[in-house]
C-alpha cells in the first residue's frame, strides 16, 4: 500500500508538537525570571518592525523624507530596530548564561544564531535603503568589506534596488520562517531545565536527554 | 508510527501561564516604547551628498575629482575587483576571494563619471562636441600632459560667475580641458550629473546607483563624513548622523578595525571579516566545543537567574536541581 503523505505529515505534527506543547497554559516553576521576557520582547519588536515597515513600503521609499507622518513611521521603525536587536542580544546572552543548548536543544541555539545573522543583514539593507547620507556613507564604506570577500559583485550594497528588495521582502520572509522554526523547536523541547546547582561539568545535553 | 515526542517540562512542578496574554502584553509594551522613543527622539535624516552640493560649495574639489577620473588616479581606477583588474585585491597568505571572483561590475571612471555624461550634454550643447573629439583623439601621453598642466594651475584658478578661469598659458597647455571642465561643472550644478551617470542604460528609473555613488566616494564623502563626525576611526559606522545609535550590534566587527594587527593592514577588510566569521562560527557551535560550553558554569550568572528555584529545591529535590 502506498504511503499516505498527508496522513504521515498529520501524524508527525500531532506526535512532534501536540497542541498542549505548542500553546501551553502552564510552565515549569523554574521559569521565574525577567530574562525569560527577552525572547518574547524581541518577537514583539519584530511585529512592530513589520507593521511600521509595511506602512513605509506602501507609501514608497521617498515618503518619509517629505512627510512628517512618514518621518514618524520611520522613527518608529528605527526604534523598533534598536529594541529588536537590544532584546535579541540580551536574549542571546541570557541563553548562553543558562547553557540553553542542553537537552538536545543545539538546533534551537544554532537557529537563534542564524536569526541573529540574517537580522544583521536585514538591518544593513535597511540602513542602505534610507536614501540619505547615512545610507550613502554606509554604502561606500561598507563596500570594501563586502568586496574583499568576493561577493560584492553579487551582493552589491551600492545597488539600492537590490538592497530595498532584499530588505522589504526576502530577508523578512527568511526571518519569519527561521523564527517559526525557532519557536517550534522551543515548544518541542520545552524550556531548558536549570543547571545543576553544583560543580558538575556542563555537557551538550545528551545525558540529560536520556533521563 | 512516529515516536510520541515528549519533553521533560511536565516532570517539574507547574505554575499557570498564558502564552497569548504574554504576547499581547509584550506587543502593547513594545508599541508604547517605540511610540514614545519615536516621538521624543525622532530619527536623523541628513540628505545625501550630491555633486550639485560639491559643485556649489567646493567646485575645485569636484574638478579635481574629475581630473583624477580622467587620468586614472582616482581610488576606483586602482581598486581592483570587482571593478577592474588594475589594483591589488586584498588577500591573506595569497588567498584572495575578490581576485577569484574577478571583475563583476566593470567600471571605467573616466568614461562613466566624466566622458559619458559630457557626451550627453554635447547632444544638447553642440559646442562641446569638438573638445570631446579632441580629447578622444589625443594620445594617452597628451591627455596626461593636459591633466598635469591644469592640475598645477587649479590652485591659482578662479571662478568668475560660476565659470572656471585658469591662469593664462600657451594655447595647447590645457587642451580641451577648460571647456570640458566648465561643462562638467555646469552639469553638476544643474543637479543632473548623477542622473547622467546612472541613466546610461536607458530611461529605467535608476534603482542601481552604484556608479554615481562611487563618483564622490573618496575625498568628498570622507570630508562630509568628517564634518558629521561619521568617519570610521571615530567608530562612525556603528552610529548614525547626529549621534543616533546605528548598528551597535556590530561593535565587535568595528572594534577589530581599531586594533593591531588589523589597524595597519592593507588587507584589513578581509582579515576583519574572516576573523569575525571564525568567532561567529565558534559561538554558533558552542554546544559542541568543550570548554567554551562550560563557560556558563564558570560565570555563574545562572545562579542569579534560577535563584528562586534553587531556594525552593533541596539536593534530593526534583530533576537536576
């Protein structure tokens, strides 16, 4: 009998990420610190980035230079970026300090880093899309680093059209997909348990996962 | 049948939690935060430096720029890949990714920045056709002599009613350059120079401004950036104009440019990028690197994060606590 791919997918989802894990209404009681808010504040900043970025995209890249309303939306977008990276870096440091890769959570850690790296490129393309002296200066200064790696011919940071397209569509889509995977992995594995409160060696989680 | 996935969160004592409520509260807090920050601090928007601005404020700088382009002494003519092969690409121990990638955006500064825009003007102002033909028919040696003569005369030149007047010399000393440079100055002053450079391929909107951005990328941009306290040695690349925070998350990358051995290297960009890349890969692979993955235990910040949990558990308590 032929394998039913639809049924297989359904069963995989049901088994891998049951709804009570995806949308939990309780947490282990060790989840009791402000550091646990850094992740969700990063996601919240991303939502505001997308909302304000969508408004800016609808009216076009020149709008914010000529309209006070546009400038205000650009300001909200700008400060959302600062908040996004501020909380993302805090989240990253907090996860490092908690050795949050334990218990088979290494893909969550690696995926988080990928999100950080793609976000850096998204931020760069945003700065380059400003159409002012900041974008001009960042472009002519930054090109040397990109060109030294040999990718300057493909990823040409002086090409506004390319940077703008990457910034308003391609990179946000990549971030959203990576974030969906990241959150799914977080919910699959659950919140990492506290480190042993002794002097034991921290391992990569294999032993913990077996217990 | 797939294995039923199970995480060990349920093995620990539970407390009530509402994911959706937390998300909505976070959205509200973040919305209020960015609204207030935007209202109080706004954002910088210093207009881009244009050839028109340079032509008005420092016309001789623009003309020197054009002469450098015409004589191949500008920074791009000696840049190397991806723009041309006449420069030395950055390399580490003979490894040069830029050299391997080769010339992908060919740029001839004299043609792109000066001659092509002037040829467009010559279609409207036909008196420019003859000087341009004289230039194109001249030998490289002759062109170089004209450029050298007018360069040395530029310091003593004056602008009278917007027209460059160079000190009198024997008729052939400057060749067609005074006429060409005055037409160039006029084109720049009109605000059409960048469009004449970028619009070379037709009437499509100039969404790719590589060539016009490279026009002023050396001295004019750097002078303007210095005035705005934006140059690299002032850590300008991680802040915006007006002391606004920029990409501060790139502090490590930017820091490397300030310290030896990178600060004095001719391949600083490649070295900094590769070093940052290696450090990043190490951090990404932290879970698999003995020693590095044990650092959280050394720092002990986790004791602060989970202090209430540790207080409520005993050595014989739950799980691994």
